[in-house]
C-alpha cells in the first residue's frame, strides 16, 4: 500500500511540475528560436527538466561512465538498450544535444509531448512505412545539420529485462549519413520503474555507460544486417560482462 501511495504522489508531482516547466520551455522557445535553429538551448533546458525527476527521487542513484567518449562537435547516431520509460530521463542526464526518435503517440502527452514538439524531436508511427521513410529523411537531415539522433534499436521496452533483437533502422541511418555510432548501455531502470508503472520506493542503482564511438570508416563496407548484429553482440557482451563482474 505504501508503495502505491508513494508512486501516486510521485506521478502527481511529475504532472503538476510539468505544467510549470512547459510554460518556461515555451517562453524559452519563443525567445531563442530566431537565432537557435537547432534548438540547442531548449534541448539543454529539457535535459535539466528530465534530470530533475531522477535527481529528486530519493531511491534512484544514477551513475554515468564514459562521458569522455562524447565530442561536442560530433553528430552521432546514439543507440541505447531499452528497459523502462525511465531510460529517456536518464539519457537526458548526459546533457548531450540530440533529437530523439519517439513514437508519435508520445507527442500527444500534455506538456511533455508538447515540449517534444517544440524541440523538433522525430516522430515515428510504428508499422507505417511512410512514417519510417519520413523519420529516416528527417534524421539524416538533422545529422547533417550537426544534431545527434537518439534511437532505441529494440523498438520497444523489454518485457523481461533481457536484450531484445535490434531493428536495422538506426544502423541504416548511420550508413546513409556516414555518421559514427555512439553505444550507450543502460542498467537498473527496469526494476526502478517497471512496465506496470509503479515507482519503486526501494534503493536502485541505475548505471549509464557510454561506450567508445564506432567510427563510420569501420562499417562503411559492412552490410546493415552485419552491422546490426555486430552492435547487438557488443551489447550482449557488455551486459553479460557487467553482470558477471557485479
């Protein structure tokens, strides 16, 4: 019962605070859009907004490793495994400029979804071929303009915590745009915020590990299928190795 009350209070705080934060985001957008065409300032504010919810949660302890692998002057295809809705909040704590590829329904969520629209994050309707083509074209354009693209190659959250097969979209994009791939490994979010939506009040250590980038030159002549399998194997190895070490 206590966990349900805590979870309800946390979600209520999240919704009410989002109204205030969106109002600030809207003002920031209006002020900065004439000179900040890539939305760097608004995205940085969004990183703060998202990070606030993990900073304030008393039982979520987030550690981030590998920040030194990220270059501010490089546009990456950022790929991350997907365990929970919490993943994106943790990824924002990198304070790296990116456009997030998200399902179209997320843009309809009051305040948070509207802010995604202001940030020009990239919409994707699952199973819609035209939407996939539009997503690829928009993402490639953003990469060439200097913004990284964040994609969850599993496509959806894992149901059992195990790594799912990767879809090829992120890797097709990297090859088309001749962009390096930046792998990010997430651990601990699946138990901190499970699929059923109840915020756990227990102590949770969430780990975010940025791995060394995979340069375009290393996969330029590799097929998309082979590249997808290669990166998936890297994740399997990283997740298995870290669990063994723990």
